[in-house]
C-alpha cells in the first residue's frame, strides 16, 4: 500500500508547496518565473542528453520480431509492417507504434474457465486507455497554445473548436478534459485491481499518474470552478515564452499549483520512465530493419581483422597441394 | 512599465481584425442597447396567476393593411426571407379556409371568404409543441405563454408538425443575412433553431402591449389577462361570440376570433 | 477480436475503401450543411421532415426487428437460429447507429445534442425514443460482442451476457411502439393520425428486417462460405411472410381511408409488397433461389418506399398545418449525407460480420 | 470565418443605414397620440451607475451571472437581480452594456485571451450596433 500512498502524499505535498508559498510567503516570482525556467531548461537539456547518450550506444543486432513473417522466399508471404525489410516499412511500423500503440493492440488475456479450460481472449483495454490518455494529453497541450501565442495558431484553434464542440458548460466544456480524467482513472484502477499488476507496479509507476491527474484536476478547477482571471496568466505566459524575467501580476495561488506541478513534471521527465516519449523512437525492436538475410551487418565495434580467404590460402600452397594430389580450384 | 506597453501592444495586435471598428468606437462612445430599467414584475411571478389571451376582431381587419405584421417582424428581428421554403413568420395574414379548415360552418358569406384572418401562435393551454420537445426548449411559461428557449433548442423540428396551426418556423440558414433593419432591444436568432410568436413577452415586462396590438390602426385586437374577471379581454369575450382555431383538437388556444 | 476485421482479402479491402470514399463524400456534404445550415437540403417551411427522417424511420424498424431472432432463440429456444443471433444483433447495432446519425444529421444545432440528456423532457416521446434507441444500441453491441468473445474462447457466455440480451427485447418493442405513437400523435399531419400506424410500424419493420437478414446470410454464404443454415432462413422467411401479409393488409386498408391512393409511389410499394409476399408464401415459387432473393429484396424495397416516400414525404404532401402543398425533393447534398451515413453503417456492419465469420471459421477449422 | 465576417459587416452596414431611417421615422412616431389600452403598470427607471458586484467577482463570474440570468429570466420569469447592497437591476445583457459602453469592452479581453463565446450569435454585439 505504501507504493500507492507515498506518491499520492508526495503529489499532495508538492501541490501544497506553491499554494502556501504564494498565498502566505509571496513567492510568486519563485514559482512563476524561476522554477518554470529551471524546469524547462532541465527538461530540454535532460531530454537531449538522455537521447544523445542512448543514440551513442551501439546496437549489436538486428532483432527480428516474432509476430510476423520475415522476408524470405518469394512464395512465402512477407509481413511488411511487423518485420520490415525496407526503411520506409520501418517508418510505417514506427508510426503505427507511436500514433496507434500497435503493440498494445495485440494484448491478450488468459482466463481459466470452469473445466480447467484455459482460454485466451483479446484484451484491448490498456490499448484503449493508453490511446485515449495520450491523445487527450496532446490535444490539451495544443489547446494551451492560446496562452503562449498572441494569435492562436490555426490548427490549434481548430482543435479547440472540435474539442469544445458540445455545448454543455460555461466556460465551454472540453471533451478531452473528461476523457483524460477517465483514462487516468482507468490506468490507476488497472494497476490496483489486478494482483499481478499490483505486484509489479512501483512508486515510479504511480507517481507520474498521480502527478498528471493532479495537474488535470487543478486545471479543471481553475477553468470551471475557480474561474481564474486569465488576463494576467496570459501576460505571464507571454513573458515566459519571450524569456522575460519580469515579475508576474496578480494571479490566484491555485494557478501556481498548476504551473508548479507542470514544472515538476518537466523536471521529473528526463529522469523517469516518462522518457519513453523519446525512447520509443530508439527501441531496437521497432526502429531497425529486419533484413539480416539480405544484408550483412557488421558490429561497429569489431576490430578490423584481416581475414584470409580460401583462394589466398590456395595461392600460397597450390604447388604443395598439387604434389600431395589434393584438388585445387585454379590450375 | 515595459510590460504595460507590451501588453497594450499585444492587445492591439490581437485586435487587428477589429482595428477599423476600434477607431470608430472612439467617435461613438455609447451605443443604444436596452435602457436599464426595472421590469413591471418586480417579484418572481406566480405560475398560473395570469393567463394572457388575445381577441382579434376580424371585422376590423382591413384588406391590404400589414401594419401589425410589419411592426411585429421589425420589433423581433424576424428575417425577411422571400422564398417560401425558408420564410419565417410570427404573424401573418391568411384566408378563412386556411385558418378555420375544420370549421363546421362551411357556407360562409363571400365577404368572410375574402376577409383576411391573422395567424399567429395560439399559446395553447394544452400545447402539443411543448409536449413533443425533447429538451423542454419549447415550454409553457407561468403566464400561459408558450415560449421558445433559443439557448436550448437543438433544432430537431419535431414541434413543427406537432403544431396544428403551422405557427413555428425554422432557421434554415443564418437569419442575420435577411434582417433588414435590426433592432438592438431584442436578439436575433441563430441558424438551426425554431422560432415563433412570443406574445411579446419582451414588451409585456416593460408594461407595453404586444407590438401587433399597438400597431393596429383599427384597434382590432384586445389583449389581456384572461384570469382577471374585470379585464378588457374578459369583457370582450363575454359580450361576443368568438371562435378558436381547430377547437376539436383540444389544444385550448388563447387566441380568439370574432367573425 | 476487432483485429480480425483488419485482415482481409483484396475484395474485402476494395469494398472497405469504396465505403470509406462514400463516407468521406458524405462528411464533406455534411460539412457544407453544418456551415450553411439546413437550407442546403430540400426541406423547407412546409416539408420540415425529409429523407433523413425517412431513413431514421426505416432503420428504427430494421434495428428493432432484429430482436425477433433474439427473442425466438433465447426465449423460445429455437436452436436453428443459433448462427443468426449474433448477425441479427450486429444488424441491430449498425441500424441503430445509423438511426442516431440520421437524428444528428437532421438537427439544426447538433452541438446541443446533449441537451436531450441534460434537460430531458419526460413528457416527450422523442426523448424516450432516443433514450431507448441508445440503450438498445448498447445492449445489442455489448451482448453480441460478449457472446462472440465467448465463442472465440470456446467457453459458454457468462450469465450477465444473457441478461443484457434479454434487456434488449423490451427496448426493441419500446422503440417500435414509441416511434409509431410519436408519428401518429403529431396533430400537424392528418395522414399519420391513425391507430393502425403503430401496428403497421411493427409489421413492416419485422417484414423488412427479416428479409434483410435473409439477404445478409445469403450474401455471407456467397462471399465467405459461412452459412447460417437453410432452416434458419426458412424460419426468418416465415416471420417475414406473416409480417408482410399483415403489413400489406393494413396498408391496403389505409388506401381506402386516407389519401395514399393519390401517391404513385405508394401504389408501387403496395404492388411489390403483395408480389413479394405471394412468392414467399407459395412453396413452388419460393424454392427458386432467384425468386426467393428477388422476393426478399422487393419486400425490403416495399417497406423502404412506404416508410420514406409514403409516410414522410407523402405525409407532408397532404399536409395540414397551412393547408398548402409543397412538394419535397432531396438535394444532392442531402443525398450525399444519406449515402455517407448508410456507408458508415454498412462499413461497421461489414467489419462486425468479418469478425463473426473469422471467429466462426476459426472455431470450425 | 470569411462568411461570418462578411455577414457581420453586412449587418453593420445595414444597421448604420437603417439607423438614420429609424431616427427619421421615430420623429413622426413620437408625434402620434397613445391610443391603445393600458392594462399594465409602467416601468420604473433605476440607477445603474454601480455594478451588480465587485469587478474581481465579475471578472471571474460574468459568464455564470449572464447564464444564470438567462435561465431565470427565460424559464422562471424572474427578471430582477437584487445585488448584495439591496439595489435592484434588470437581468439583461443591456444592463451590463448600458454601463460598460465602450465598444471594445468585451472584445479587448476576449480576443487577447482567445476566448470565443457564442453570445453574439443571437444578441447583437456592440460591434454591430450603431
């Protein structure tokens, strides 16, 4: 239980910190300027460093995945996107993975039925929950561009328009707000209900979920319940994107909770499992062509060995071989 | 200080679209929306206490006169779509045959056959349109007026065939393109909602009579509270033989006709 | 299981791509309608219902009729229908989805569609109709999918699946009855003001729905080799025939009492209805595959014409509110939207059937 | 977007043209005697130089206030807003705009914050009024 409660407690404390800091200690400059800049500097450099580090690690083998037929003889059907042999096929596999989480789509679940009947059925809930979560997150981030640009970019405006299609609340209700909360709830509940999942879940699995949930909840509160005055918020965000170090105006303390939790997320990002965002592009089972049968791959760290071929060997010993009545290829 | 300037600058850039109008706004500081005044009902109204009704003395209605129609349609920003398909009507003139298609007396005089009869929402006591509306956007008010909540209407249009008097019109397109002379005191409607006569509930709260009643040069209308035993309308109803449209449907219209 | 719909042969994908193209053209037509308003349709002041509502009425019936198979199989234990139950449920799902899309396509302000849930008017039959329809869509999809999943795993379906399936039975009867009462109770249109309408709704829905189901099973047999069984088709044909007889009788009665006899389309509907019922009734004629298929198609067509041309467009051709007649003809935008929604429904149905066939073939193979 | 801009400009033009006509017509109307029946009491003018609530509250809640007004006026017929200090206001968009009569009052903030409410789909906006 500690695995769940600790991260929850940490998130609550983290949320309390800026609230007290701004409300009672007047630290709005710290939470509104210094911490956001620091966090995003850490995010940018940390992310790049991690990626560069990973890119520089040599990858030994082409790893053929087993879920599709590798390209072989002409009359055996080749599964292009499971086992690509061209780089464009790899790109498609990568995109299917990044955009549609294809490997989760394959999930199955074993069920033991009455008469010791073991049955496998497809189990796509994680796929669905993950997909909803990530896409909603993306839409929400794009929607926030209205704070960072004087004129909102066209596509972001279109996304906002679609997201707030249903006329329900004032201010306009965003469908993704509801979707992401539902998805996070599912993802947490999934780890808690299944004994196997409970066993393998660690604090670092719960913490980002709780952190993001807290960010969303505070954001929803700011928009629909507290209804913060967003004019100084936009001022402050425009200052941040213009690298200005001016002090923020009068903004409610709850906004700093939102901003601080986002900063924590950014700070935490390069050091955590969240790096899968960048790492997915580097996973060798996804981003390499499985064309070992068509092309010779040499490990880059191999020493430059001088190989001696049979023809060289024969050249050296031809006369001796002839004398010994051994067959030779060249006369 | 820099900040304030930048903020101002940013605001102005963002308002580029309105720049031209912004200059104009400096010249005209105030604009003429509704005057701020308290309505005649200071308290929350009691449901059922009032029931508005109207008597139309068709003998007074003059051929070719359109003053009530014009006044109503102007007052409520009713778009003037000319084609029959998209026409929007709150009050309009019609023939005897169309207004009373089920009247038992079919052998009426030539004069009556040629006379114009005003059609408008009957604000029925038992209104089929409010019963069919899935969201309650068309609803019965505390004072008997059948009102449409334009903020709630989903535009499903089931109320249109539900009304036996054809009183409802649908905004097949943006009505604003066809409003000749918009008034600021009353909103327009938007594309995709249903609209109809509101018995001038907007004027009643200001202590005014409905626009058609006011506009009629012949005083053919009598308007008032039918629950009030000393009101004009009760006097007129009690001293005249009146007709309702399609009474056999049991909708109990609040609009009466003196033939 | 849905991944089985992502694997198919060339003709399957050609069919899907064809449908996707139609859906896309429907979407672009709908975008036009959303932008300029319903003025782009042929509907107008006097004809406030058009081809959208006509499709809705027809599809409501098709959706509700599928319950007959569920009912006969689960309550009356008719085992020969076992292979058609899931197909019927999925037909209901597709038809119900199309119905809902037609409701939305017909709305002036679809962005406020949730007002129906947030501000429900319990006195409104429209509200109840839409509520039951969404419930029916959910129960059919959940029970059909869960049954298929159990079959895929080779285990009997859980108890809750059966209860959800039972729940769909009253929902379906509710949809058919409420829609009929809804139309019959519109005082603005005299033609519909008849008690026969409710019974005819159910009869015509059953006739068209069962005939359509027969055609679907035959199509599956031709294209995939999966055969629901001749006995099942016989059973369905029997229901379709009796319902068809009831429908043409009631329709004929209405020719006497209302102005249907003025409408050439309704004569067409009546005649092909009578012909198809006759073919289905006589064993000698029914034996011929060609005549059987023709009769089923004609029965579906007869009901479709009756529901759209007769009930909707005809209903307003003889209207009442203003005592004037305005002929309604759908515009091309409207037709594209209709084709788009039908294609979307067909695509869903195809995908669901693909899964059904794949599961059944897997299990048999 | 273009169509909308066009239509709103069109309305503006029409409105400006109409205003002059309206003004001329009004001169004649005022001359006419009031002949109709007067069954209803008349309205009383009120002092609306003060806002219904402090600016900070209004900044956060103006949409809720307007929404609540719209609901209670349309559905319940309750047209009078009683402020905390007891002063009474008519629940109307016009009550707000009568005081805040700078044309850009709404648009300043709303365009800066990229918030696009749907009020002006029906209500004529200060931009469209003469």
